C-alpha cells in the first residue's frame, strides 16, 4: 500500500471516548471553573519540644496552705487540728517557711481508751495538744504529670520538709482526776514530713502530707498509792510534802520521747497568680 504526501503528514483525529461500565449513561464528570486545579503544598508548622517547661514555677513566689490535720498513731486520743503553712520559695526547689497547727478543743478520747479502762481496769496516761508551731525548710526532689481517664493531665510534685519549733501540750487527768489538774507546758519539737501537690491550675494545688512531730512528752504519774498527809502533819492534808497525793510534783512522771504522726489535707495557693518564664521553649 502506498500513501501520498498529504496522507503521510496528516494527524490522526481523536475519537470520542466510549464510557466503560454497564448501562447507557456516561460517567459523571467534574467541571472546575477557571481551568485546571493546581496542587498546593504547605510546610508542616507543628513543633514538638523534647524538653517541656515546668507547668507551675515556684521560684520567688509565696505559698499559703490551709489544711485539716488528723493524728494517726495514737489509739487512745485523737488529735484533730486546723493548720496553716506559709512558705517563700527561694528557688524552684527550695523554700523556707512556718507551719502552725491549732488543736485546743479538738482533742477527744477514743473508744479504745474507754473500753480498755473498763475491761482491764488499766489507765493509760494520755495527753492533749494546744498548738504546734515550727520553722521549716522544704525541698522538691521530684515532679511530673499523669493522665486521668485518658482526657485530663495533672501536674504534681513531691516535697520533703523538716524543721524545729515548739509544742504546747499537757497531760489529761485520767489516773487521779479527782485531785489532779494540769497546765499547758511548752516543749521543743522537731518535725519531718513528706508531701504531694497536685496542681489544678498554675497557682492552685491540692496537697496531702505526712508529718511526724517528735518531742519529749510529760506524762501523768500512774502511782496513786500516795498518802493524803505527810509525816508529822497531825492529820492535816498537805500539798507540800514530797510523798503526798496532793503535791503537784507527784502528779507527773518523767518525760518520754513521743512521735505524733499527722496526716494533713489542704489547698495550696501560690502568689502572685501569674509568672513568666525567663528562657524560651
């Protein structure tokens, strides 16, 4: 077969495309106004930091912590008190402050003390507290965060505290309450504790703390076999003889070292409420 010059240079004419598939209706087509669609590419701007900033800075802030306190290791008397702690954070992990707990009117003898005395006819020397106050140093060795219900993230820290102060205490007249009464006396105490803070905002946190108050406790004398009158007193009741029942010097025995473990639950507020980071992320 031979072709002419015009036939050799002629371009083929495109034919209409036949739609595939079943049926007589053509495939749907998308018409874009303005011509072709140009693919656009955008650079991803999300940044992930390997080291995150601390959620709540403590540096150069005041902390005010009201709390409710409950004794844990005295089965005969419950010592309940309301406390207040105030700290100034020298750095983000070190603070100095004061702690006070008021107990007067909130001490109560337990059922254990009542039933032991009735069933075994034994009297246990018990004491009540008026107040405790101490100067403390606090240190934060650990902090972090945790997730709750796969939805909420809470930041926390753990702190250690220790200090020295005073305890106002007195024996409760249980051995010979008919004669004996006691006044408040002041004792030197040492305290040490461990606490946790869970932040609900950058300035407010819920606290839970275990603190041990260590001090010498003056106990009531359990000896009641004392005479009312002294030798040569002519039958008169004496309050000055060294062996008489009514002599206040015979109402107490030697001091015993006491550990009073307290659980406190409270709310912490940091002032000022706002702070700024000195370094960028």
